[in-house]
């Protein structure tokens, strides 16, 4: 049986793709929400890749998500998550 999170993850991935170039136009509150969703998405893909050995997205797409996280955290270091 397919994991229902897979469809959700792919839809969210499309959402994050729209943020790659436009996130700086959002309010700090909106950016913080994106940041939390982005972290959750990265954790999900880490689990699929490292624990299940069933990646859902290509490495290059994961790298883009992670770079987006790093970019946001570089602008808002007070929101960095050490984990």
C-alpha cells in the first residue's frame, strides 16, 4: 500500500519549488512557517533515504531543499535549529 505522505510530499515539493526565488518577498511570519514546513519535509526525506532506503526525490532536489533551508537560516540565524 502506498504511503499517503508520498502524494503530500510531492505536492509540498512543488510548493517549495515556488519559494526558491521568492521567499524573500514573504513576511517574517510567513517565512518562519515555510521554515518549519521545510524542516519537516527534509526530515521526512532523510528518513526515507537513510532508514528505509526508499528515496522519493532525486538527490539534486533534496540538495535544493537543503540549500533553501541554509539560505533562510543565514538570513534569520535566530531561527536556526541545531538538529
